[in-house]
């Protein structure tokens, strides 16, 4: 058997490719965050808190 040898070495990744690979590590959805990085997320959290408070009040009035 003859082995094939690649005449050219592998090219280093382009800057945008390297950045994309690093972005996967930083923005992994399984990573725990105490503070969300996006302001949109903060707004959604406050809306959810208000809605859950309203829901809790309506349930308390039923009792």
C-alpha cells in the first residue's frame, strides 16, 4: 500500500473563523450566567416577573 502525502500544510484559520470558534465557547447556552449579557434579556426577565406577580395575585384572590 502506498500512503498519500499532502504536499501543502493545512492553512491557519482566517480571523473570522477563529472568532466564530471562540464565540461558541463564550455564548454556549449551557453556560450559567448570573447576569445576562444582552439588554433584551433583562427586559424579558422584568416582564416575566411582573406577569408572575399578577398571576400570583389573581390566584390569591380566588382562595
